[in-house]
């Protein structure tokens, strides 16, 4: 008999105490939500509808370097031969098995015949255009200490140059060597898939100028996309698949020696 | 029983124990400090879409374009675009040769795109390089009319050669050079690859033929063939089993070359 009311009283006290305590974190959350002014930036209508990716057909690349030149012009990349958002490598495999990779000025001015080729027998040779792989699991984003590089919902990996502190971790982390430190702003920079052009419904500059359509740009999920068509007809490969970075730049006819 | 009743009345009188009130004040102060620091140092749109500044996307998307795209050129230069559309250069963007032209599209009179006429511009794509894909038209710059500008003979918007090449080596230089120093040097290309005449004008649409069976090589290399003495001969029935000749031997440079 006597137990029941006192039990109620304890329950009530406990309930009140819990309520009072619960108000503290709740207040903190409410304050933090209303505290700083939430302002959406102009034109950041990022969507889930696009899943951009690029295909590169190695057996079509003629090594003209128009893509490298166009990229430098479109994105105002410094002209020195250390700064590239995209570049073209020439692979030469000699009969004795030696593999020589060269990329004079990133291929910006095209290629000239190699002088060694006249004396040695070349087994096979080809060009490999390279750029940021826009990994689905990007190591550069993982290591950024301030959140200045990120993957948009469209799958494009971008760099916020206003927020980058120039620590170069991402440059170290990229297994494809796709990043560089812009000497003018001292911030990391890299290929954006010409994000500003995609937003205007244009193709990336390198794809626009490619004379042999070695570069194919499209969407992964849409059936009516040039990339989807390429996928249907050719087996696609990625660079360094063992790193589990899940790149979104796909290659056809990728030779085993390409790293 | 008595103790519980006493505790209940105490709790009813002082609803929150004093130490909790002090702790609460401390928490409130810390939370306030945290919010102040956060508001001060975390950018406005950070975390809105992910662990980054959402406003950065707008900044990046606002970058101005330099390459206007082929469609923009065709809006005014439809005559040139129509010619180019039917030529071998149909896949080549206007701005690939003429340079970035979005300024010209904005205001046609403000700037005029370049018209490159020097050999080096064409040779960038058409200079012979071993690394280029087979079948891509290439020339040896020292052999192919060395002092003439390309545009004297070829219209860049419709670059089909004015005179069809007379020799296979004009396009298939690498194969021709390999064959020239091999045991097959004296064989005509046409002896194995019967090519329709149209192949010289439109190479991809009219492909030359290739041998399809062992008996073709057997015309010279089978025992009992009436080819000159000294040509190596094998017993076609026994040699090579089920393989075709060119699965082991490279016909443009057979062994012993």
C-alpha cells in the first residue's frame, strides 16, 4: 500500500531531472541551428541527376596534344611544364622489354619522333592521355585537413581554392599525380572535368577539341550517353584498380604496362 | 520506507540539486563559447551539402568559358561547317585549329580567331610517329613536299588529297619499310591484299582484302608448288597443325630477315 505513492514520487522526480538535463543539449542544438546565418550560395544547384565520367580510347589517341593546350587555355593553368590538369604520356616498349615513358611538356606541343627509335626495335608504342580520375573513393578528399577538396553529388572532385591552406597533403595522396600547387595562389589545383562548362551544357575543353574522339564524355547512369555506348562495345579498364579508388576515368585497350 | 519518503519530500522542495544547477551553468557557458568560436571560424555554407563549403561550387561554376564549342561556330559559319561536316575533318573541332573563340562569339568584331597556315600546325597531328594508331594519315615531313605549305594542296576544311596516293607506302609507311628489308621485299602489296580502287580515296569504307586460308601461302611455300627454287617449303598437311600461317609468322617480316 505505502510503497506505491513513494514509487510514483521517485519516478516523477527522475522524469523531471531527465527532462531538465535533456533541455541542455536540445538548447545547444537549437542554438547552433539558428545561430549562424544560413545563406545558400548563388547557383549551387548541385543535383543527383548527373554522374559524370570520361572514357579514353587509347587506340584512337594520336598524341597531338590539343587537349593539353585547350585545358591550359580554358582553365588558365600556368604554362610552365610542371602544371597540368591533363597531359599525354607516350609509352614505348622496346623489343628487349624495356618500357620508356616520356611526355615532353606534357604533350602540349605534340610529340616528335624519339631518336632512339631509329637504332632500337620498337615492339609497340601508344599514347595515354591522363587527368584527374575523379575517384568515387578519393584519397585526396580523405586527407584534406580542412575540407577544401570534396566530391560533389555529381561525382566531380573539386578544390575550394578560397578555403585551401596549401598544405600539399592531397598532392602527396593522389596515386595518379593529378594535382599540382598553383604557384600564384599557393593552393592545390587539378582537373574539374571543366565543371563550369558542364553547368552550361558544354563538354570539357579537352573533349571538345579532341580530333579523333579519343576522349568520350558522358554519364554513367544514363542509357543514352556516349559513355554508355562505349561501355557496351568495349571492355573498360581503370588505372591502378588495386588501390580501390574506384576511378571514373575509363580506358579502352589499356596495355598492362600503363601505370 | 522512511528514508524513501524523506528523499521524496526533499526532491519536491528543491527540484534541481544545486550541483546540477552549477554544472548546467558551466555547460551553458561552454556551449555558448563553442557556438561563438564555431560561428567565427566555420564558413557560412560549410556542411550544408557535405564536409565542404557549399558556396565553393557556385564560385567554381561561375568561371568564364574560353572555348565556345563547334555548334556556336556553325551558327554563323554554316557554309564552312557544311563542307567540314562531309570531310575527314568532321570530328575536328573548329577551335582545335583556330584557337579558343568564345570572345569572338560574344563580339565577332572584337577579336578574330587565328588562321594557322604553317606546316607545323598540320604536322602536329599528321607527322609520322610510330606511336600513332595504324591507318591514321601521316606523312614524313622531310619527304612529303618539304618546302610547300600544306594548305597549298589540301583544303583544311576538306583535306582529302587532291591526287590519290599512287603507292601503298604513302599511308602504310611502317609496313612498307619493314617489308622492304624482309625476304618478302619483292612481293607487291596487291599480291596478298587485293585493294578496291576506292580504297585510295576512302580508305575506311573500302578495305583491302587479306588472305584467309593456309593454301594462300601454300601457293609458294607448299611442297610441289611451282615457285622458284630456294623458297622455303613445308608440308602443309603436317606443318603447324591447326594454326593459320600468320598466327606464327609475320608476313611482312618473315623469319631470317
